[in-house]
C-alpha cells in the first residue's frame, strides 16, 4: 500500500512539474501593457505601428497579452516616457532613442545615424551584428530598468522644411530650426540654433516664428502635420536620417514576469511590425510628394553636393567629439564603423545609383 502511495505521489509531482515548467501547458498570467507613445496614432509608420501591434497581439497570444495605446501626453509626456517605464509608473512605452539624448549623450545612434546606414544595413547590424547587445547595454549601464525591443523602422526622411532656399552652408547660420538627434548636432556645429520639440508642437512653433525651419519625418507624415501651410521648400535627401529605428521599452520587472512564450511573442510581433512599418511607409511617399507640389505649392529641393559634403564633414567632427566625451558612444560608433567597413563590399557592388545622385 505504501509503495503504491509513493508511486501515485511521484506521478502527481511529475505532472505538476510538467505543467508548471512548460509554457505551452501551464496557464499563463495575462499581461496588459499600457503604452504611452511619442507619436500620434494617426501618423503613418510612427503611430500606426503601435496600433498595428495592439490590434493583433491579443489574438496572437490567445488573450495572454494585451496592449493599450495612449496618445502623446495623455498618460505621460513624450520626453518622460523612459523615466516612467524605468520607475514602473507605466509598464511599457514607445518612442525613439534620440529623445533620451539629454540623459545619455549619443543615444541617438540606436535610432538613426547621419549618412547611413540605410534600413537594410541598420537591421543587419542590429540583429546580426552587435547592435542589439549594445542597445540593451546602453540602458543597463545608465541604470534604467527597461528591456528594449527594436520595433519599427522607416527609410529616409526628408532633409528639412525651409522658408527660403538653402544655397550655401552660410544659409544655415542663424537659423532657428527643429532638428532631430545627431543631425541636429551637425547643424548646431554649422551655426544653426537647434531645438528638439515633439511632433505635435512643431506646427505651432512655425506659426509663431519660434522656429524658422524644421524636419520631422517622411513627406506623407509631415503632410499630416500641415508644415506645407507655412513653409514651402522641402529639402532632400534626408542625410541625417537614412533610416529611423523605433523602440518598445518594457519595464524589466514586467518583462521578467512574462513567460518565455510571451517574451518570444513580443519579439516576433515587433519584428513583424518592423517589416510592416517599412513596407507601408515606402508605399505612400511618392504620392504625398506629388500632392504636396500639385495641391499645396511645395517645392521639392535637393541639397547641392557642396552642402552635403559640408554636412558630412561636420558629422564626422561631431562623431569624434562625442567619442571623446562619451565612452559608450565611442564603443558603439567603433563597432558600427567596423560593421559598415565590411558591409561596404556589398554596398559598392550590389546597388544601382539612384535618381538625382547619379
């Protein structure tokens, strides 16, 4: 009888262990991610990426994961999202690493880098180089309690909206301009007065002449914000943002409480959202550019080779300065340069010359 009891007890223990250790069999604790964003939901490829995920994740997880999106400023101010996620005020947030530049100088390198890489090369470094490892290391070393997942990418942005033509580098001097990240540091070096304000505040700043010029994103996105009503010259190429990577931040305590299958699903759905954001935004730019010209009187301009050369020269000076003051940036920049040096064989042989740059 005792032997039979021991056998039955062992069987029950085995079944309990099996169900508790196998995420496919054990009942998962439902997780609701409350996600404040830095971008309005209506903005293609910026805000729509999070709504794309939110509409699919509950079904994909069989109800185990849900996501609720909050418009900029309704739950947390855009530039306060990192702190809010880290402290647990909210358990997740969506944004772009360059918005934390004031807290971590050089953090913009994980969102976009002047003069490349383009989207394909950027993702190659992120997923199959050291990009992803260094990305998380940045937050860990700075003491932020967050897990970061790359979650969305777009191709080149426009190079800026101006009230007057930019014929020489001298035309940059004295401009009050909204410009993002490392590109903003380049223009600052060339004499511009640079500010970084959230997208929803740019139109009002232009209208009140608080700024003379701006960049924000791609033509189809900028059009939604109505820049064409005030500034009519849209310059290309987007030398400062040949690709822009977005991030989903999840509080580490929340991340660690999720099951392996929930964590894997978040990774997979963010990769899918990245592909969708890229394809969607690529599909709508040409039409927006034509409409800007025909309906709104916008002039699509292309920077001269001399101006682009000056921008590039200034960028490498900025990179050298950041490498001197920020050991983190130096480590990341050196790693990215090494990756790009090897990748250059593919770039130089594989791609056709493009458009006005032929």
